[in-house]
C-alpha cells in the first residue's frame, strides 16, 4: 500500500526528529525474518531506548540529508531496518545480540559521530560496559579511599578499647 504525500512528509519529519536526538545509527537487512522475530527486536530495542523503523530507502535518504548520518546514503539498498539511539553502546548491544541470535538479521553499516562504522566495530562496541556500569565503577573508585580512611580512623578507638579490656582482664586474673 502506497503512502500519501502527507504520510511521507510525516514519516520523514519523524526520522529527522529521531536523528536530531541520536548520536549513532545502524542499518541492518531483515529479509526473511518473521513477525515474531521483528516484534522481539522491537521490544528489546524499546527497553534499551533504541528507535527502530523500517523506512523506504528514498524517504530515509531525504531524512538523513545534511546530517551526521549522510554517510549512510549508499547503504540504503534493499529492505533495511534503520535504528537510532542517543547511546551508541545500547544500540550496538541490541543489534549485535539480535544478529547473533537470528541468522536472517545482518548488520549492513553504522554511523557514530558522523563516521561510518562497519559490522565488526559495532560488535566490539556492544562488548563495552554500559554507561551505568562505567558510572558505578567510577563511584566505587571514588568511594574506596574515603571508606579506607573511615575504617582506619575507626580502628584507632577500637584498638584502644581492646587494649583496655585486655588490661582489665589481666588485672582481674592477677587479683
């Protein structure tokens, strides 16, 4: 079923708006996938905050024109799934995991910060820790010195109390 001119304009503006909010994008071939597989991919993507859409190639090319995603223009060939995200790691994690689980799904190309990236780079990016994990490690690293200082300062009065208890016990035994 063909889209009307108004529907096409709305779709292009939706893609443009999503591109504005995104720092990374991935194109993947989805030929041969079932509806259940596509639904599964969309659910996983939604949970990670990844925008996924099947867009006609000509409309997608119009949407990415004059943006950081323009380097993908030549990769809009055949049926492709266009995915975008503000967080490149979560985007890479979603598509790489889905590609590993479904042989029909093939990553074509990606873009990050205006540079074209290949499938291998996307898979490597998917293995990096998430932003939350990195922040947790940072906080843990910042917390460790203060925790050590507190335990050291706490040890001084504790050692004093143990010494007094030992002296009191030795005097009781002596008498």
